[in-house]
C-alpha cells in the first residue's frame, strides 16, 4: 500500500492553517474517487475548504477572495447564494479555480499564459478554462494505491 500526499497538498494545508487561524473554516465539498484495474486499486480523496475571513484583512491582500490548492479564502461578508441566484457569488467563481488546480497542479502557473485561468476583461465565468471530460487530473489531495490486489 502506498499513500501519496504530494507537496502541493502540504502547501495547501499550510495555506489552510495560516488563514484558518484567522477565520472560520468550513468543509465546502468532499469528493472521493476510486479506480479499479487488474494491477492496482486507487482511492483518491479531495476535500475542498472555505475560510470565511474578515473583510479588512482580505482586502489587505488586494482582493476579496483567493484560492490556493483546495482552499478558498473568502470575504466573510459574501454569501454562498443558490446556483440560480443572479447575485454575484464569489464561491462559484473561486470553485472554478479549485477545479483548475486539480486538473493542472503546479502547471497552473505556466498555463495562465496559454489559457484563460481568469476570465478575460469583459468576459464571464463561462470563459474561464476548465478541463475537458477526457482530462486526467494532475493533482489529487490524497491517493491511496494498493498494487496487485487480485
Ligand atoms: Zn481568480
């Protein structure tokens, strides 16, 4: 059995700890995947956290929400409105960054020069890059691999 907890996961946890000490941490979503092949069984676990944080404090970083790895740090005055609510929902926007992180891992940074990691000026959320269906994610938070199970 092999447990993979890559460097990006450790960096995300450090980011969660740093901001979590100054805000309210909430588990936003929790995804578990399993892949079974003759030579390998793999279980992947991807939690996503949101840290609600003081408005003045997050503004000192020059933004009202930010993402690193699987952690969203969001101005506590925002709300997680329902999906069809027309009011701007920063979580919906930041969650796209979460999916981009999972798809690209460290390649997120060079890829921002090639695809729209952020919406182009005047663009909308629909213009932000998302992985196609056939894409294999580059980064999973934790993967537990069991070789030759059968
Ligand atoms: Zn952004």
